[in-house]
C-alpha cells in the first residue's frame, strides 16, 4: 500500500509539473537537484540596477552571485568570481533548482521565469543565486542558473 501511495504522489507531482509547464510559457525548464559544496573566490559589490550585472561579470568561465528573492526593487548585493584573489565564499551542499538558459533567451527574462516558477511551486530561496557562464572547448557558451531552495510553509 505504501508503494502505491508513493507512486500516486510521484504521478501527481509529474502531472502538476507538466500542467505548470504547459500553462505558463517559459524560456527555461527548471530541474530540482542536490549539489555538493563549493568554495569560490569572489569580489562583492552593491548594484543599483540589474542592467549593471552585464558590466561586472567577467568573461567565461565565471560566476555571478546575487542575493535576490525575486525582481530587485532597489540596490542589491552581488559578487563575481575571481582568479584566486578576493574573499573566500563557501556554498554548502544544498538542494537547488537549476536551469540552462538557451542562447535564444535573455538571462534576465530567464531569471524572472525561474523566480516565478519557484513561487508557483512553493519553494523559498535559501541563499545566493549562482549564474554560471560556461564555455566549452569549441567556444560554445552556456549560462546556468542555480537557486538554492527549501519548501515554503503554507
């Protein structure tokens, strides 16, 4: 009986995820996963507007961290990774929602879509959002958004 209940719960969650994806057009496909801890070297800053992020993010491979819970309404904290200098930042092992931003999508729009998805799925942001800018050996670029989360109370 316990297995049947678990299977029903899994199917219900899958159906809800599919309904959400079909009902709300999004530029990304969020996935929840667990990640290991990381140590980064960062340079912290305060920014007044999201448009300033593009100017401070170094060339790939690099990461931009923000301590946002949604669309900023004023100045906000951010950090960028550095090459061995700067403050050491430890990100513990955690549950995250991760999304790859397709080249056809704008990263700001993808971030808005991701925060909307988190809200609809009753997930609370529990730490800095990591925007990782990657490049492969052939020069192809990718952006991965990663938001640490926990279920939100009722």
